[in-house]
């Protein structure tokens, strides 16, 4: 059975990793940019971002996926399944990352910002050379948790009929009336999260300053 279902699981794993990579690479920088805008932009811009974050964090990701694929066509916006899933994930996770990065920026003592001005380093240069490295060190554990959650949340795209890892396992389990495919799926998820955990731990050791 393992030999029979393995190619199917590998195809599902490929889709899972594809979604994970695209969303991760896109949503983290976007979340960081949103955090900077919210901290330094005018209050009305920050208020709009706060509303966006509230909506994204206050509604289930599954509902957002359904809204992007099934709801937007009612207003004339039609997307294929994969594009709708990617867009929903990016917008959702960017909101979470934005709050994480905002917390990291706010955690930096105000005196450091004042010192940058006094020493004449320049606000932009000082922010990127002095503040940002500290922010990333502070937020790395929280960002890591979200990255691991993203691996598991990719399974939600089953609602759109996308053949990711869990859906492939479910089809195989129904076909053979066995739990073995689910065990294989769990094993593959553990491998992915294990590699990510090792990588995050390595980054933490590199950021001890």
C-alpha cells in the first residue's frame, strides 16, 4: 500500500510546499512593511491597518479562503483555485506578521532612536543597521511559530479542491479504508516542521548579540 500511495502523497507534498514557499516568502516582508507603516504613518493610515488586522485575525482563515474563491465572483472578480488560495493566505498571514513585527519595533527602547539622532547616524540608516537586527532577534520565536503554523494551515486549501498533502492522504485512506495514509501524511508533516525547527534554532544561535 505504501508503495502504491507514495507517488500520490509526493504530489500532494509538492503542492503543500509550493503554497508554503510562496506564502512565506511573500507574507513575511509584506507584514514587516505593514508594521513599519502602522508605526510611522499618520494615525488615519494606522487606523485603517488596524481594521484590516482586526478582520484578518478575527475571522477564520477557512472562511477567508471561501470568500476569495466563492464570494468575489459575485462582484466580478474571478480567480482560479490556486490564485485565490495564495492571495487569501498572504493577506491573512501578513496581518499576523505585521502585529509580530510591530511588537518587536515597539519593544526597542525609545532611547535608542534618540541616540541615533544625537549621533547623527541618520534615521533611515540607523533604523536598518541598528534597530532592525534587534527587532528580528526579538520576533524570531514568534515568526517561527507562525511559519510552522503555515505548514499545517496549508491543509485548509482542501475546501477549494486543491490536491495538497492532507487531501491526497484522505483520498488514499478512503480508497483503501486504512489509516496508513494518514500516518504517512503525519510523518511527512513532522519531517517538514522538523527541518524548519532546526533552521529556526540555527538562526537563533546566530542572532545572540
